[in-house]
C-alpha cells in the first residue's frame, strides 16, 4: 500500500502583522520544501508521513485522526487511503457534503487556504490568522525532492 505524504507549511500572524510589508514578507516564504527524513513524522503504522514547516505559535495546531482505518481527517480534508482521493469540506456542517478535489494516483496536489481563530492567551483575547499550504501525494517510496522536482498536477488556491 502506498504511503500518504503531507507536507504542511503554516504561516501565522496577528493583527499587528497585517501591513503591506508583512504581507510581502509572507509571500516570499516558500510553500514547497526539501523533505529531510529527520523532520518527517510517521503515523498509523507508516501509512502517513507528515512533514511540517513554518510557524508554530499554537502548539499542536495541526490535528489529524484516522477513521475506520481508512480515512485520514486533517483540518477540512479527508484523504481516503484506499482509493487515494482527497475531499474538502468548505463548511463544517453535517448537512454540507464534501467536495471531491482530486484522485492522487499519479503526481501531487497543492491546497492553500487562509483561516483565523480566536486565541485566549495571558488574559488577552485576539485573532490569530494563518495561511496553510498542504502538499499531498501517495508514494511507494519517499523522495527528498518529491514536491520540488515537478509542479503539482492540480492546485487549489483560496479554498476557504
């Protein structure tokens, strides 16, 4: 069975970092990276390889779980480890069906979205903004330049 490789780039900022200069600096940050074996986390008996980059102001911000030993849920995405498909849920409501984004039999995809959430820290309440990029591929063998040697077969920008 192929392994699912997810490379996640997370950029986080608060209201004080919304200037044009801050935005330009964020735009210069890469969203595809060389994969270093020491930085990869293997989960679910090696079926998931997770490579995370970027800001980490919120500990354990990226959460994921395996359902029925088949579906990997991460943020608003559902990866089917058997059919090698990825679905996206635009709204987290039970009556909204997920949208099939792609089948990942060959190549890789890139999904980008922005999000914000409330933070209660040190008696302060504020919004933390983030830009998330998820590069995803199913592979037989991990290559360090998986997301660098070719462009994605599909890109999904501004999903949320």
